[in-house]
């Protein structure tokens, strides 16, 4: 990415969180052109020192005055923090890239996966949002196919890791796994039930429709990113006892028949995707092999035997990277490349 030699003041709200930590790694790895870096969290974390590059940066409590002089503010904290601080940061003149769900459906807020709808960044009014961490890998696999053969319906079932809930849920899975092997009882905090050695068909709150909010987000966000407001989609989102990376089984119907080889070829050419599809050698995407990596992995590509125009595929990607921090950094890079900052 051309950075035109300019450097930028960056503030991160939620720097002590699990996405915040991944964000700092990615900024360093990609040599994001930083002039200054401000790490923000709650009062609880103020004074903590976080290693970055050769040195350490002290964490500050977030206030409305935290954003003076910032070019980019990345918010990866909580819905309440995003609702409060995104307008304050925008009004201070920064470009806000928000990880929460609170701004995603706002018509003034571009919801962006650069590999799919990079052009939407130009319509920004100071706040941009990244999608939910399961929506991003799904749209990245749908888009290259949709351009060749319009998608008419999608059924997506997710297998989402505890890292998607945050640092506390990761610690809880560790503790419950230990307790289970030691025959100890534990009380769940992060979820309504034990997550270790279990599956929870319940992410976010239940809506009147019977879907969960997480399922609704996947459906609504996919439509917004693909600019297909009428696209038929149905999702079931399941929390699984995996530490990092979300997986999905996607069943996709097209206007016309599309054979599995054509799907594989289209996905191989698409940016940000890696096709891992060789059942003869047990090669397919898995959360463990996707963790810590940037691409979205797709495999198990096959004709849907129940539908003449259908295909099925299996997707895995690191929810903290492409599902969150990496996508946010890529949006900033896109804006820099287009001289929007
Ligand atoms: N995890 C994912 O895969 C994923 C993917 C996409 C989007 N997101 C979104 O990213 C956000 C962060 O998720 P996470 O998984 O990193 O959570 P996390 O590990 O629980 O970390 C939360 C971070 O936010 C800070 N924070 C919370 N409330 C705050 C407030 N009122 N003001 C300032 N800072 C505040 C916390 O600071 P303290 O340490 O001081 O408490 C901490 O740094 C959420 O909005 C989530 O929906 C997450």
C-alpha cells in the first residue's frame, strides 16, 4: 500500500482488550505509518504500560478530550464506548474506525470490507464501521461468486470461538477446561451455560423473530456490504469451545448452475482468500490453522445435492485479525491510498 510518506496520529480505544492487542501487532507488522500512538481504555487500566515496538506506551483513561490531534481513532471497546466516543472523536476531526455493532446500520456510516466494497469509504462522514467477525469471511467468499453468477439465497451456520466475546471469555474456557479435567464444578460468567465441552446456539440477545441479534447482524450486514438489500439469507450462530477463529458452513444458491471447479477458480483469484480444498490429503480450513493468519480460508467446496444451482462450502478465519483488527487497519490503509486523510 502506498502511504505517500505521510504519518498519522492514531488513538486506540480498547487497547488493553483482545482485539486491541491484535491491532497493535498488526500495526507493527504492516509498518502502518504512525506519527503518534495513544492507547486508551477505562480508568481501571490507566497507567498500565503496553509494549509496542522497541518501547512501551502508557495506557490512559478515555475521555472526550482524548482525541485532540488524532488522525485515526480505532474503537474496539464496547457498544457503549463506541456510542459515546465515536461522535466525540469525529467532532475532534479524526476518522473513526469502529469495531462495535452500534454504527453499522447507520446510512451515514460505510460498513467496509476492502476486498468487497472499498469504494464505500469515499462516502464517509467521519465514522466507518467494520462488520461482525463472521460476516466478513462470509462476504469475502460470496462476493467473487456473486459477480459471476448472482447469489439468490444463502444459509450460513457459524462455529464461533470464545475470542469473539473478549478476553474474559477466553479465560473462562481455559478455567472451565481445567476444572472439567480435575472434576471441579465451575459457575459460568461469560455465557449463560458452560462453554467447555459444550455448544451454545446463542450469541447476543434473542429477538422477537426467534433469531439472535448475531444472526440478524450477519444477514443485515451482508446485505449492506454487498449492496443487495433484498438478498435472502438465514443464519444460525453457534458459540463453540474453540479459542480463536470463527468457522462457517455456507450453502449458497445462484441464479444459474455453477460447478464446484468454477467456484474454486473464482475463489482462488479473489483477494484475501486462500482455497484449502484437497480432501485426499485431509486438507480443509480449520480454526486452529487459520488462527494468527491474515487470509480467510475456504474449502469443502461441493455441489449442493439438494439444489440444482447450489453449492456448499466451509470457511475459517481468525476473528481477531480479518474479523476485527486487520480489517480496521486495511480500511485506514485504503483511505490513505485514496488520499482521504
Ligand atoms: N473479539 C472479536 O472477534 C471482535 C470482532 C469484531 C468486533 N469486536 C468488537 O470489538 C470490541 C472489543 O472486543 P474485545 O474482544 O477486544 O473485548 P475485550 O477483550 O473485553 O476488551 C475490551 C476493551 O475495551 C475497553 N473498554 C471497555 N469499556 C470501555 C469504555 N467505556 N471506555 C474505554 N474503554 C473501554 C477495555 O478496557 P479495560 O481493560 O480498561 O477494561 C478493553 O481494553 C467490541 O465492541 C466487540 O464487539 C470484537
